């Protein structure tokens, strides 16, 4: 058996694990969409499969006396054949800087009858109050007429090109179904971190300053001697 043939089962195992992880995340997103589900991590441990769920309000996912968590554990083990699932629910730090949470808030407000402009401006204010450097909210659909269009609300700095826009700017696209049709909600957030175009010039050290002053003094004394 060649070395390439020996690696095939390893590759298959990795693919199977990734597919199972994707299935778990899709199931949780579908099942807990109304409970404030944001994201999850799937970790393999010697005791089983540990699933860390990140939510805006953990109590809504845990349920009364842990009913929802117990139901999820049974469904994951029976339907998806997850080995000994262990579910932990963790709150999201700084929810105002999470684009998915903001998009869900806009969608929820629009379903309650709040005008899209008001919902978008409230979301912008919440993001900036959370400490972000910039925010952009785009709402598309049949906003004011039967013809589809979009409106964009921007505040602060939003990077659209380059390395920072791909790796540091957070983005999420969601949808909400209302009577006129399907609306799209896109949220971009520039977090309060250092970016590539930001730099700071350090002041010179004491040794460098003293040396520069000494050179100036020597230069002045040499000029006076030349005039004499």
C-alpha cells in the first residue's frame, strides 16, 4: 500500500467531521433562530462532543429548568448521531458589535411594524454607542413602492477594500419576510481595533534628545569660533 493510499482514510475522516460540524451548526441555527442564537463551536473531547452555543440571551436557549437544552441533546444524539453531546450556552460579549445580532434586531423591529428608516437609524446609534469606529446598514426590498430598491445608512469609517475589509470588518446578511415580500438586511461594523492605516510616531528617547542638543551646542560654538 502506497503512502497516498494510507492518507485517504484520514482525509475522509476529516471531511466527515467537517460535514457533521456543518450539519450541527445548521440545525442549531434553524432550531434556535427565534431564541437569539448567534454562533456555535463544535469541539471533540475524550468524553464526547462539546457544543458551545453563543447567544444574546442564554436564558431563552436554556429554557425553564434546562428543557430546551435537554431537547437539543436528544435530537442531536438521535437525529444527527452526535456522540455524547454536551451543550454549553455562553452570552455574547458586546452584542452591539455583532452584525448578526444587529440584523436580527432590525428584522424583529420591522416585523413589529417599525419603519425601516427608524429601525436602521436606531441600529446605527446602538452600534456607535457600543464603541465601534464605523457602521453601515443596508436595507433592500419593496421599501416605499412595488419596485424593489435599497437604502443605506453609514456612520464613521467603513473599509471596503484591502486586507482590513476582508479580515477585520465584520459583516452579516440576513432576510426578513413581510407581507410586501422578502427584505434583505446587510450590516457592516468596524470594530474598535487598530487598522493598517493607523500609526503613531513615538517621541524620541532621552538619550537621542540629549545627543541632538549636544550636537546643536557644538555646532553653535564652532560657528562662533569661525566668526572670531
